[in-house]
């Protein structure tokens, strides 16, 4: 029996100037814009701090997902925020670090 993918969700937790964005499900063409919309609303509205995108719940990330992470990083930099990606599963980490070479740029921990 084929396993259904987990529904895509973005949960944002704010602690003073730090914003943690918890992402679950596949980060792909059909879902990436949701992450961009939710996360940038906090960058635009809050005092700059650190935005941490937590991807432990993401098992798949395609080029649209990678593009959104790059856009978020650029938006954070323009607005004075620090940006980092944490909790990546091996498959997603290999994509961000090994295949694209974006690990340092995205501050993948």
C-alpha cells in the first residue's frame, strides 16, 4: 500500500526577536509559496532578529523549495535578519549542501 505524503504545514513561533518556522511535508512547487508568504510576513512586521527554518519534517525538497529558501535568506539579509536552516533530514541536507552548494549561504546547521 502506498503511503500518502504528509500534509504541508508551516507553523511559526515567535520568541522576542527570534522567529522559528517549522515546516512539515514536501517542500515543492505546490507548497513553497505558502512558506514564503508565512515567513516573509514576519520579516516585514517584526524587529530584526534570527529566523530559523526548521526542516526536520520535510522529507522532500525540489527546486521550487530551494528557491524559496534562497529568497527568504535574501529577504532576511535585506531587512537585517540572520537566517539559518536547521534539522534537515539526510536527503534534504544532501540536496542543499552537496548538490547545490548552498549549505554555507543558507547557514545549514
